[in-house]
C-alpha cells in the first residue's frame, strides 16, 4: 500500500498517487455536500439526507484513512523537500495556507460528526418524507457524560486491541486521544449551541449553511496547496 501511494499519481501532475487520491476524495465529498445543500433548498428532505450523509461518511472514511496510514496528506511523506519554490514563498505563503487548511480540517471534522448526529435527532417523517422537526431539541449534561463515557470505553478497547496486534507507538496514542478530544468538543458544542438555537430545525438550517460554506473554503484551500505543491512548485517527489 505504501509503495502504491508513493507512485506517480493519475492526474498527470507531479503529485503522488496518495496526493491525487486525497484531492479526488476532497472533490467528491465537497460535490456531495453542495448537491445536498441544493436539495435542501428545494425542500427535498430525503434526497438532502442521503447526499449529506454520503458526503459525511465519505469524508470521515477518508480522514480515518489519512490518520491510520499517514499517507494521504499533501505533505505526509514529501516533507519540506516536496515544495520546490523559494524559501520566502514557502515560509510566507505556502505554510500559512497549509496551516489555515489544517485548522479548517479540524473544524470540519467536528462539524461533520456534529451535523450527522443533529440531522438524525432533528428529523421526522411526514407521509414517508423526511422533514425537519420544528420543536425544541436539547440534551443534558448527564446524557453527555454517558455518551462520552461509552465512547471512551469503546476507543480504549480499540486502542488496546491495536497495541496487542501492532505494538505501542506515540503516533497511535495521539490518533486515539485526538478522536476523544474531537468527540468531547462535539458534545461541548451541542451543550453550548442548544442555548443559542434551542429549536432543532432552526439550528440544523443555520449550522448546515455554515458547514457547507466551510467545506467549500476547505476545498479551495486544499486545491491551492495541491496546485502549489504539485503543479506550480514541484519539488523532489517520486
């Protein structure tokens, strides 16, 4: 798998296969999100649900692969030598852009998990069609504690099972701790936001627009880093 990901990509640029897969997946789930948003604008709740859910699952599967294999990011194995531009351009343009992109990725992961849960919690069925339930939608700290405790137990079991088969490493530990932190942030976001928008339907609409806009910006920043790294200023790759 590692050798395949390091092979020349399929897009005809200087990118590796891993980087081209990364760009393709980013394009794929961004298109699903945009189409799903237009479905919602037209009142097609069921179509919106499946488009957004498919996009979220594809996105989460992609980022899970990224963290497990450490191969699909634009700088996963190229490092600094992967950028062929000047040091000034690298320090003042590329790195700030990449840092901004990574920050958006973290926020995007949090919002993806949150919106999946919120979508299921705020939906109802009217004559077999999915609609948003126009009602109060709130949770309690007790429920949050139970959910987080259950997730923590599941993550710990998975972590120790991975250690038993593949051995311990700080990289694995950081991945699982990161997962718990993201889940904790998602639950904290829910407690905070439900005070601002207690109505589930309104909360879903407002945060849905924000999340789609976020992923459009995320796609643009990711495409810019790809273009700079593999088209405009390719370095020692391949």
